């Protein structure tokens, strides 16, 4: 489970580096990082509070439940981050597509004007 979550982190880093950050994506990332940080703090506290093996065995079911709940929550939060990142990526691509369409329309007008100018300046025989 932790392996799966650790594989998400480079993807999230890529979102931060390659996508324009908006409030929704930033909030989703903050929630994931906060949950991971809090879980790590709870884990450290658990092992510090239970330094002896027999005590760990007694307390383990409660910790395992916390771990399972955290995994569920992180999976849900990770899906939200992926969704928000996809929304940002689509908006970015839509903006690029709009610019390309504008350039294409401009080039058509330019060609018509250029053709008209050439026709007007070339003497007719």
C-alpha cells in the first residue's frame, strides 16, 4: 500500500512542475501532503510510545485500523488530485487549441489579402 502511495508522489511533483497551479489543484495537493505527513507523525509516535515488542503486539490492531483508514483517505485524495490535474491540463490544452485556431484564421485572412495585393499589383497583359 505504501509503495502504491509513494509512486504517486513523483506524479504529483510532475503536476506541480508542469501544470499551471490553480486553487483547486493546490488545495488537493495540500490535503494529500498533509494527510501523509500526519500519518508519518502518528507512526513515529506509535513506535516511540511502544518501544517494546509485546506492547507493539497489543497496540497493533488500533494502529492497523488507523493505517487502513489513512490508506483509504489517501487513495480518495489521490484520485481528487488526479482529477484536478486533468482539469487543469484540459484547460491548458483548450487554450493552446484556441490560439492555434486563431493563428489559422489569421493566416487564411493574410493569404487572401496577400493574394488580392498580388493580383492588384501585377499588370494584366
